[in-house]
């Protein structure tokens, strides 16, 4: 199923700003969502806007080895559980399959097909 023709695909992407990832949190079950939604996707209650930290833990990751749209392989994708919020899908800055539990930080990108990129956190 594709998006309606008058709705840009970016309408379904989270937004990363200087202060963090813009999303929403349910007033009843307290689950977070990104992008923001007026209603909770899980219980249907009202959701309020919230900004989540731009860091988290990799839940799963992969390296893609086929062309998809304009993106040239190889490139990495990861589902990241934000520290205080939802799970989001992000492009990895380097094409590597990070293991679950790896700490990452999200950063802005000029890539029009990605809303953010994730970098492995450097531990001192």
C-alpha cells in the first residue's frame, strides 16, 4: 500500500531537530510514537507532543546489498530504541550490521531519503 498521491512520503518520517526527535506520547498508556500522532497507535487515547533524546540502543540492524530507489548499496539500516521513547528506523552512517545493544546517537543528514543517520557512540 502506498501513500496517497497528495501526501509526501516525508509526512510519515520522524523529525530530528537540535533538541531531539519530535514525536508524541500517549496520555493513557504512556507509549511514545515518532512521527507524532494525535492518537495513540496502541490504545487509541489522545497523544501529546513530546521530544525524545536523539540517542538509544540498536534493537536490530542489517546491511542492504540491493538497489532500493536512488540509494546505492551497500548501506546499513537499524531499528533504534530511543532512550526515552519509541523505536525508530534509521540509516547507518557506515554500512555495518551493528549488533543488538550497540549504543548509537542520531544526527541530521542532507540525504533527502533519510530523516536521520545513526553513528556508533564512542566510549572514552
